[in-house]
C-alpha cells in the first residue's frame, strides 16, 4: 500500500529547484516550481539515468543535466521528439509541509 | 475597450506583422484587414513555381480564411481602401465601408512598372505580380504561341522560364548587355545566359522597346532600332514602384516609398508601414527577408514593447529556375580598395567570386555551385574577419578542418552511412530520413529530432548543408538576428544592451521588460541572463543558483554516474610536497576512486559523492587550496612552462608571471571558459598560442596573444601587441578579459568572438585608447572583489547546505 509520507517544510526546497529523497530502492527527486507546486519523480532520466534532481527547472519541466532531455514533471515523460518516461509519485503541500505518496 | 488596428494591404509583409503581433500581444487590438485582391494572404514568391506548373494556388496560401476567423480578425478581400481620413482617424474602402482606427498599418506592396510607350495599355500586355497575372499568362499560353518578356532581371527570367514550360516560344528583351546586372557580374551573367539558352530561351540584349504593336490586342513590338518582333503576350518585368498613392493622398511624407523611421513609423505617429511600399534610410526593399525583419520591428512597437529597431538589411538573391544554381549577395562588383577572390571552373560550369575589403566579405556571386552561399552570406552579415581561413574560403565551409570532418568533400557525395555527428553517432542517412519523414525545415528541428549537431556543434556546417541539399531551394527564411532561445524574440546583443541601458538588475526585471514568453525562462536563457546580470552589476546582482547549470551550482563536474570531480587550483601549475601530500590524504580519506593529472596542469579527483563535497572542500581549504573552477564558464587555468628560473632558453620568469595572472583572474565568471598560458620563450612549451589569452616571453619583453582555442575547432591566437613589463601584461590581460566579459554572447568563446567583432576593433579599444584600457581594467578589478570569494570554502562553512544533503523521510 502507498502512504503519504512527510518529507520536509516547503521552504527547504529552493524555488525552481529540488531535493533528493533517498528511498529503499534508489532516490526520488522532489521539485518545487515557481508557482510553489511540488512534484516527485524517480531521480533517473529515461535516457541514461541522469540525476534529474540536478537539472534546471522551468515551468513544470526539468532539463536533465547530462544530455539536455526535457522531462515533464507532471507525467514524467520526455518532451519534444525524445521518447521515454520516468516514474512519478503523487506530491502535495499541506500547511507548508511537503508530502509524497510512496 | 480594445484599441482598433487596421491593416491596409493583405500581403506578405502586412500579415507577417500581424502574426508577430499576435505572438507578442494577442489581446491588444481589434483587427481589421483590407485586401485589394480577392484572396487571403498567399506566398507571392511562389507565383513563379505556380507558373512553371510545379505548385498549385492552394499550396501557396499562407493564411486561409480560417486563420483570420480563429484570430478574431475581420477580413475584407477584393475591397481596396481608397482614402485615409487622418483627422477623423478612419479608412474608407471602395465599397463605401468606413472603419475607424487607433493605429493604422500600411502594407500596400508595389506595382509593376509599365514602360510608358505607345500601346503599353493594350490587352495582352501584363506585369508579373499577382495571381491574376499568372492566370492571364496561363490563359495566353493556351491560345497564343509567342511570348516576349521585357526585362532580364530575376522576375523576368522566372516569368520567361514559366512561359516556356507552358509551351510558349519565349524571347527575353533586355536593355543592358548582361542579364540580372543588379545581382550578377559579367562572368556569372554570361554563364546564366548560356544555361538559359540551352533550355531554349532566346535573348535580345541591348534592345530598347519603342512601341507595342496591335489594334485591339498586342501583336508585336517595335524596338528603337526599328526592328520588329511578333508577340501574342508581352510581360513587362522591368522593375517595381512602391505603391504609395494612398499614403500620398493622405499627405504622408513619401519619397520613392512611404518614409519610415527605425521603428517603422511614418510621419504620422499613428501610422506604421512595412514592406515594399516603404522607404527606410533611403532604401526600398523588394525581397521578403528584409520585409519580415521590418514586420518583427513594427509588431514590437504595435505591441507597445517599444524596444526593437530596424537598421536596414543586406539582401541575397537566388533564382528560382529549376536546374540553375545561382546566388548573389551584397556589393558584388568590386570598387577601389576591394580585393576579389575568384574560383572559376568552366568544365564544371562553376564560378564563385567574393569581394573582400579589410578581410571582410562585402559581396558574393556564385554560379553552378551555391552550396556555401548561406555561409558566405552569414559571414557577410556578421562582418566576420576571414583572415584565418581566407586561403581556403572559396573551397567552402566543409574545407575548414573541423576535427574529424576535415577531409569530407561534398555532402551530396557522402554515402548514407557516413557519420556526420561524432558525438551522437548520427549518420547522413539518419538526418536525410528525419528531414523527409518528419518534414523538418530548420537546423533546430534537425537537432531536436536527430541530435546531430546538438552537442559540440562542430558538424553544424555539414548538417546545414544536408538540410539545404535535402529541402532544396524551398523557401527559407533566415533572420539575421538570432533570438537567445524560444522564450524571446530578442538577440543576445539586445538583451545585453537592455540590461545596461534600462538598469535591469534582476531576472524578473529582464523577463518583464523584454516580455519573455515563458514565466520561468528555460535552461538556455536563464544561465545566460544570470551571467549578463552578474557581469553588468557585480556588486548589486544576487547570483541565482537555480539558473546555473549543475556544475556551477555544485562547483564540480557532474560525471556520467552522477558523482562529481574535484579539481583544486594550482596557481601556474606550481606545487609543493605538502600540497601534494594534502591532496593525497584527502583522496584516501574520501575513497576517491581515481586521480589524474589534467591537461591544465593540475590534479583531478574523480568520482566524489555529492554529500562528501563540502567535507572534502573543507580539508582542501584548510590546506590552502581554492576551487579550480574546472567546472565553470569561468577562468580555468594558467598553464606555464619552466621559464628563466630553470630552463636554459628561458627569457623571462614565465612561471612567476603565470602565477600573478592566475591570482589576478581566478574566480572570474565568463561568457565561456577562459584559459591562459605563459611560455618562457618562442618554443612555446605552454602552448600559449591556442589560449584565450597567451603570453610568449621574448628577450625584449612579452608578446600578448588573444582568441586562441584548442578543442573542437583549433584556432591559433592573433597577436595583440608586445609590451615591456609584467605590470603591462596584467593590465592588458585584465582589460581584454573585461571587454570579453562585457561584450561577448554567453557561450561564445574568445575565438569566435574575436572573429565576429574583428581584431581591429579590439585593438582600437585596448591599444589605441589608453583611457578605455585603464577603465576596463578598473572595472575588471571591481568585479573581482566580489568574485574572488572561494566558493568551496563558503560551502564548507555551510552555504547552500541544502544542495548537498539529501532529505530523509520523517514519517
Ligand atoms: C579534466 C580535463 C581532461 C584531462 O584529464 O586532462 C578535461 C575534462 C573535460 N573537458 Fe576539457 N578537460 C581538460 C582540459 C582541456 C583542454 C587542454 C587545456 O586546457 O590546455 C582542452 C583544449 C584547450 C581549449 O579549451 O581550448 C579542452 C577542451 C574541452 C572542450 C572544447 C572547448 C572548445 O572551445 O572547443 C570542452 C567542451 C566545452 O567546454 O564545451 C571540454 C569539456 C570538458 C568536460 C568539462 C566535459 C563536460 O562538459 O563535462 C570534461 C570534464 C571531465 C570530468 O568529468 O571531470 N574540454 N579541455 C582537463 C581539465 C583541465 C583543468 O585542469 O581544468
Ligand atoms: C513572381 C514573384 C517572385 C518573387 N520571388 C521572390 C523571391 O524568390 N524571393 C524574395 O525574397 N522575394 C520574391 N518576390 C518579392 C516578394 O514577393 C515581395 O517582396 C513581397 O511579396 C512584398 O510584400 P508586401 O507585403 O510588401 O507586398 P505584397 O505581398 O504585394 O502585398 C501587398 C498587398 O496589398 C494590396 N493592396 C495594395 N493597395 C491596397 C489598398 N489600397 N487597399 C487594400 N489592399 C491593397 C495588394 O493587392 C497586395 O495584395 C517575388 C515577387 C514576385 C511577384
Ligand atoms: S575529458 Fe574531454 S576529451 Fe575526454 S571525453 Fe571528456 S570532454 Fe571528451
Ligand atoms: S541521461 Fe538525461 S539526457 Fe541523457
């Protein structure tokens, strides 16, 4: 079963940035967009497993630091002509605290 | 209530302006369009292929009626505007319809010039301008047999070719002794005439028309020398005249066209004008590329952004006659002081000529092989200094020796499995296939779909060549201004200028002022803006880590497995046993899997886990090391050689001078990476002549070299000057560096920058103008006060801790 897990206060994640959360089988990246919406995706690019958490965020997308694929944070899908998808997790902010469903 | 915009002239320039306007400010106006022709906007250029039977009318419609509806635009076709009432601000159409305006846009194009000889108004005498003319020509081809085209320019030849393909017997009558004299020099024009004659066209050169013969329809022509020729159809293609009747009647100031300023405004501030009806800085243009640039500028002002300026255009020409390759641009006939470079191969029917002055291309004419036309045109427009590759320039761009591609000849001759992009393993076949199946038209499309030229970029020329040979002579539009990225219309230069002139001091201000199209920018523009702001306002701007590529945010090079590398600075490559001991200990303590001596004379520690970075930096910092910025668009290394202290040939203390230079410049953020070197004698062991700034010591002083580059495209430096003292070396270095920091485009290394702006310009500012040099040096030092704070030490002490510590799940 999946649960809402408490991650951290929203202000611990920089706007247009992310934090890495370590889980049992790898890492997830939790992003905070400029509109303060949060997104959680597996921290591995569908291309060659690049750490998406390290990319540049714009709108609801992140650009992978290794070879510049652009990933949609809502769906985890690669945008433009690139094809591939990374796992996403539900994420929300309540009373200034970020939760992710794991 | 919305303001009202009326467009008079439903043609290429006017509608393009509306398209640009809708991109910038979709809700600004209620728009009404009047067009004299009964069609929505179509691609006038393509009338030639329509006449030649290569395209249909449907295929050349650019904006169908749906487009006008979808954008809420009211369109009146077949109803020309007959009067502009400037006092009451309304236009009156032939049908009697009156529409008020707050802003008016005139784009009435031009009219074919009809030579005023007797009989020129007879039926069967037409121009070549619109769909009606093409219909008339096709109709004439059904009944008549003999056509005469008056005018051996671009339009005339395209008309003649089309009529001939429709089965007519065509004679071209031309006043001058060579064809297309406004675009071609004599050799190219002769080659063109020969090729067209081989296709079956006939020419009467140096022939002046005196009279059109016929009673109620044209039957022939009589020339000034009394000779006569039969004709069932006469096409006059002797030039165009700006269509400015309406504007003149309304009292707007006109000369050869409606006169506009650099914002495309007429003498009435409410009235803008674009296209062939316009005269700007004394020039009238008759090709679409400049008109589209005008459209962009007019749209910018109609959208009330008020920053774009049109400063005139250089144009280039291609002839759209299938099977004939011809290209011309700029000042192709040499004048005093010009030099010409010519390549002529009669057997292959190839001719290329470049007109050059001060090592810059002023004009180009090509016949038979036009593959490099776009490249020459780009060099011309950008004013590139060609001295570095002048001796091989006529052989084309592919001959320029990009690593790995040097020997490749014609792309057309390459096999499908030839690897074009070495970084991403993309073959010619992959590219051609993507272009054809996905309908790609631009370099950016090809990059996105195939990844070719998307990494190091050294194959860009080849990819462009494949693109142009695959898409063919199709209608391509090449703006001379390249926007920074898809988030904006503005070029790097415009952004740099706006930041300085309008005192924009943070990214939001730039986005707002320049009306960025995306709320957050993107991974391309944000790092550029962050740099420009930092370079312009070093003491005021707060660096934005989220707008930096990860390497610069984490102060290490990200590796393929997500770990980082650490390169401590070793000033001038010098080190002591205790330095090396400290590095060795750090490596053992943090289990660094690999160490390597770099090409930059220092040591790289690979494979460090991100969480360990601050701890490791603390130890390094305690041992006296600062960051080597091996990861940044920043000052990288100063390579030095042994020099006078030890080397039997050394003339000066190259090592010591290298250390001083590194102490002066470390920490500085740059448009791209920036490398220095100092060699102790002309043997040049430190390879100073392929560095951004290189010093070669000689017995009598120091030679200063700039704009060198190893890497993707090797470029040897240019000699800036020779100086006598170390102090001068530091001052010139600081001044040059600052000039580059202030003026280059983000991600433009010194090598392409120097080529773009030219050595002469740099010398002017740094050698000839002592005051300017000192001021630049001063500004560099001010920036360095802020920049020379070691980022590693700061992070070891807790700055940006969140960057390095993963979050734990608390419940
Ligand atoms: C470590 C080093 C190779 C080595 O082991 O020797 C190196 C490693 C990298 N180089 Fe380099 N370059 C290194 C010296 C050079 C040199 C030699 C020199 O500086 O004398 C050159 C040619 C000289 C030049 O730059 O003109 C060089 C030309 C490049 C280029 C091509 C630059 C160009 O303008 O054409 C790139 C690509 C880029 O910067 O966009 C590059 C990019 C890279 C990157 C940063 C690739 C990247 O973007 O991730 C490599 C990082 C590897 C890593 O994961 O740590 N590296 N690189 C050298 C570090 C020097 C240092 O101490 O800081
Ligand atoms: C056959 C041909 C081939 C060409 N080939 C090339 C080429 O290869 N490359 C290139 O760059 N250029 C080419 N050109 C030139 C290019 O088509 C023109 O430069 C461009 O179309 C001019 O745009 P414009 O908007 O200024 O004028 P137009 O496109 O002519 O639009 C003006 C419109 O305004 C209408 N109009 C005029 N007065 C009024 C009024 N009072 N009320 C309402 N409407 C009015 C006209 O009917 C016309 O539809 C070619 C032109 C022709 C004719
Ligand atoms: S270190 Fe330099 S040359 Fe070597 S693979 Fe990386 S970028 Fe290429
Ligand atoms: S691993 Fe993300 S783009 Fe290559």
